[in-house]
C-alpha cells in the first residue's frame, strides 16, 4: 500500500529561532488499534493544526505498519515469533507485532547484561509477576534473535528518519484505550497488552523522541495523542507540542 505522504521537499521554516513542523503524519493503522474515540482523536488534532497553521495541507495520513514492513527487512525474521493470535489483536499489523517482539527481546537481554550479575549475587526479594519476568530475562541469550533485533533497531531508525525528515511529526495513539478493569478476562487483557506494546515499540526501538499531549475528556476519561520526531529532535518536538497545546487551551 502506498503511503499518502507528500513528495514535496521538506520546508524548513523558522519561528522565533525554532524549526516549524513541515508535516504531521497521523498513522491511520495505529489509530485503528484504539478501542474507541480514534476518529475524535484525529479530528481534534487536525482542528488544532488548522487553527495553528491556518490550513490542514501539512496533514499527510500514513499506513505505518506497511511502511515499516517494506523498509525494515530484518523484521520479517521475527514475524512468526511471539505474535498474539487472539481475536482482540488480530488486526494489529504483523510488522508492529514483530516490532513489539524485538523490543521485548532487547529489553530482556539488556536487563540481563546490565543487572544479571547483581540479581544473581544479591538475590533481591521481588514481588509476584516481577520475579517471574526477571527470571525469564536472565535466561535470555544471543541465540534468541538478539542480533536480528539489533538489525531491526538500526533499520527502523533509518526508515523513520527517511519518513519524517528533519521537521516531520508522526502522530499515534498514546494507548489503545482506557486501562483494563480489575478481573478483565485474560484474552481481552492479552489483546490490550499486545496493542499497547505495538504502539510503545515504535519509539522504544527506533530511539525517536515521543511526547504525549492531552486532547480533552470524553466519558469522564482523558484522551491523548503521542507525537514523535526523529532521534535527537527533542527541542523541535517540545516546541511543536507547546504550540499545539496552547491552541487546545484556548
């Protein structure tokens, strides 16, 4: 699927010494992972951009899962590992599920590398759930596709940098929906986690900076969207977020 991305050269505008965002890319497939309110989230964000910049010409919708699958070739080796097969997560793009797998494998391996010796020597008393995850991490070896995950990390950084350039912003949901209630069925909980990790892995693996911005309240629950910019563009992203947030407060 072709991405609906402007082919025009990125325009570098300056406002008060800061680069102004040249385009904002809502990842439509990521917003479809939301349990509800996805259309309202996008509408609120688009209205804010229109009020701030005077038009919506800079909004360019994208299919992030397709783009990642086409531009991160090492990810194909992880497509069949750890994918969640229940109905709740059946519509998560396979590339984002695989990206989530890469993130969790790297987390476990890096935890072992940095803290494994301390855990083995000190034998800390850890609570249920945490203790099991720590022990699972200590069993991780380089044979667990760690080199593949590192290739994914490097390729994703290059791919997303090419997508956004110096002044583009990617928009995704911060979370898939309201937090699960107590005693949520295991299947539904697994689906929520799978969607959450798929969203978290985009910045988590690429190293891109990410800021969550509140967009209001619906049904007594806060709504938010996350904005991402290329690695090292923290000030650029923070200034863009501040400008959008100021519009929302008006």
